[in-house]
């Protein structure tokens, strides 16, 4: 793998990039990692190249950090691996304002073959987009309010207090289809000739754009065909049909559905409605920028607007309006770290295609940004912030705590990006807007979001610890962990007996600040209980926590005299230590499986070795903890057919 370094005699880049970008049938070009801060006058940025490739020297002699390529790049699309472009949390990607100006990056309407549109200027029918006030006029005259509302701009008071800045939420999740997408769809359709609307429209989408087109078509009285992948969740298909769209399930992926839609549009004379890459779609989304500047109390005190980025239509529209009137306001894009097509494209000065995308934030899971959206973003956007899935989940929780509304992951991107940028830059007293772009959340995803939210908010840590495998070690471990810190609360515990001298524990703990976690790990490691913070491993949050605590590692197979008991645990400080004071080390704990539920009580699966001769004493100990004694515990031993089922997996 070729690594590429950006450097000057006095500065080094904070952006870490490993190049696996490649274009078909051409020599691999190394990725250009560009320095974020301004460079000294006359300094050059040089990238190391592989043998036989053309050198890349980025001229910045004008002192503004703008890159200029020394030769044209190949026209074939460059394919990049998203994980190879890395930014620190809150760091802005650099924007190559000059770009490579490749023919494939010039906007033309879908399927256009008009000779006049094949030149370097692209679409000949929409030359107004190159005029200085072209998009400003288009946005001010956009038709969106037949279907859209002017969404409120609300201060997130709790979040603002937590970050020491004023965070305003632009609530596009409150639109009739719970997403901003209907603005662009309706404006595009409203600008069509009447005869084109009469023939009908067609689009491809698996989500919010489909609902926007269906609603717009129903209001205009025209036919809308929506091509959706065959694996689209039924709830989304039903919503589109409810809004009047004619759903056609075709293809295994969005790309296949789009290809089918474009082919049918050409065959039947239908108009294809792009989800983002169209001047009128962009103008429709740009009305959000108009509303923000009208709604904010003092635009001169607005520091930045954070916008989620998928194909780029939303941020292109907001930037076009905002920069025309208030160029000092930063317009910052936010992308998932696993779907960062715009960040990479802006840094390279050309549109790239991602080799794959992380679909957690499926509303922005786009492999390649639009042509016109890229042109506008390259000119106007201040940069892109990348956030991981746990940070997005934490932002969903933040907005829920403020509004009791549940955003979809794409809808919470801007909030996550704003938090990261404010923290990285040490901002205090600033005012920023985050566009909450959608709330079409699948109910089944809530569990994963809840698991990731506390980790992303740095309020919970997931830890692995090695403890001695002997009676009483379990209690010693808990005493060491929490005895000197009464604020620590165990949120999860996965342990299973091991026949060796040590056993592994996967557990979680609620934390208030990083120093608290550091002190905890120091205590445990000093006590020869080797502990590691694995909070940053998303795969551990998604999978490992559900795999830990499985079969016992015993020389004889079954664990002798083992009882498996379901314990209803009161969720209050000190409950775990109170329980262990009674049970351990009097009896050997062989299984402990617990995850906080957010309720007043939670269920624990407990394994404990109780010899037959000690049954009476053990029963008396449990009775001391039962509900009727005021402790709030209850116990139910797994027996018969239920125990047989569990033994298939834990013995």
C-alpha cells in the first residue's frame, strides 16, 4: 500500500491518508493529503509518487493554500477506500478550490445526448447557474411551500449548555415526510414544462427522496413511478404508496434500481427526478439557507452552519444562498467516516467513487457525489468534518433529550459534526446551526443506536479485564474497580467460568470524564487485573458484547453443582456490591451476564456453584436479598426444559 505525505519545510499535515484509490486501466495515483493551515508564501506541497506515475506538485504561491494540478488526470473514475482518508475528530478537510476540472465532473442532465450540452460548460439549458446571482435568484423564486413548511429554528438548550456554545437546530425532521427532500423534488417538478409533467415522472430511491417525489406528484396531479431495490423495508414501500407513488421493486441495489429508472425514463418519455444532482433540486434545498438567515436573531453573529452530506444537494443549496449574502458564515459539511465521498473528492479536486459505503447512516450512503453539487461545494464549502457511528448515535440521543424526537442517523450527522468541531477548536460563546435533516428511523435500528450512543457521548466505557479464576476473585475485582470511586456505576457485565488460572470479563461502566476512566484502568492494572478500554472498537459494540460469556471452558464439560438463576436486580448505586457481599466468596460465581436496561430493574443471568450439602445456606442468603426484605432482588432458577435450552449454549 502506497502512503502519501504532504509536507513543507515548516509544517506537516494533520490529515492521515493511506492511498488505495485507483482508476481503471491507469497507473494508481497517490492520494494528496493537503495541509489545513495556510502555508508560507511560495511554499509547495509535494506528494511522493510511485515509479512511472506523474508527479504531483500543488502550487500555493499565492499564499492561500489553493492547490493546482500540474497535468490533467485520467477521465476514468477514481475508486477510493473510505477508511484510507482519516481526519481527527472535528478536523476540517481541505478543499482544493482549483480542482482537476475533469470532463466527468461537468454537470449534464441524466441521459442527456444534446450536442449543445456536450461541451466544457455542460448543460446548455441551465447556464444561469454560472451567473454570480444565479442560484440566489433560483432559491428566492423556488416553489417549495405548496408542500413544505418553514421548519422552526430551535435552540438546543441542554446541548448548548454542555458545549458552552449556542447550538440551533433547523428542524427539517418536522416536514410532512419527515425529511427536507420534498423541497428539491417539488421545485424540480414545478419547473418542468406542463407537457413533461403530463407524461409523468420517475425516480429511484430507497428512502426520503422517494417520499418527496410521491408527495409532490400527488399535489401536482401527475404520475410518479418510484423504482426501489427489492430489499427495501416494507414500511418505506408502504409509505411511498400511501403518498400516491407507483412503486416498482427492481434490482438488488440502489445502483441497479437507478439504472432501471433511467432506462425506463428514456423508453417511455418520462422525466427522471434526480435526488440531488440538478440545479432546481439544489435550489429547492437552498430555501433552507434562506430560512436560516431570516430566522436567526442576528446573522452577523452566526459562526457556522453544519449540514449533512450525501450526494451534496442540501449543502450545495445552503452554501449557494449563505455565501451570496453572508460569506463570512462558515458552511461545513458532515459525513460518516465510512461514507466520505465529498471529503475525499474536495481534497483531491475531483469526484471519486467509493469502493464501498457504511450504510449505518443510509440516508447519506452515497458512493459518488453529484457533478453540479461538487462544483458548488468546491467553490463555496469551508470543509467537511467526519464522524463515526457512535458519535452519530450520541447526537441522536442529544436531540431526543432536547425534543423527544428520534432522528435517523443521517438526520443527526450535523449535530455530531458541530459538537466535534466546537470541541476541537475550543470554541466558547459561538452560535452554530445544525440541520436535522430527517427522522425516518427504522424501529429495528434503535437497539444498535442505544448501544452506541453512550460510547459516542463518552459517558460509558467498554472494558476487557483479566481476573484470577478462583472463588472470591469476582468480588475482589468489583471492590478494586469501584471502592475508591462512588460515582462509578457498572452498566454491563459478561463473564463465564474458565478452567484455567485466569478468566476474561467484558464489562461496561458509566463515566463522567476521561480522567475517571484513566484512574479506573490504572487501579485495575496495578492490581494485576490487566484491563483495556475497547470503547472505540465499533465491532466490539455490535458483536463482541453479545458473544462474550458463552460456553464454560471446563476440563469436564459441565460445571459441577452449577445453578443458573435469573436475578431481577434493582438499578441503584451499590446494588451489585450488596449482592456480592452476600453471594461471594461464599459460593463460586461461574456466570454473570448483565446489561443496564434504563428501567428501575434489570435482569441478570447468574451462574453459581452450590454443593448439595450447602443448599439450605444458599437459599437463606437469597431470601435475605428478596423483595420482601426490602432489598429489591428476586430470583428464579432455570430448571427443566428451560435449563436444557440454555445448556446447549453455556455448557
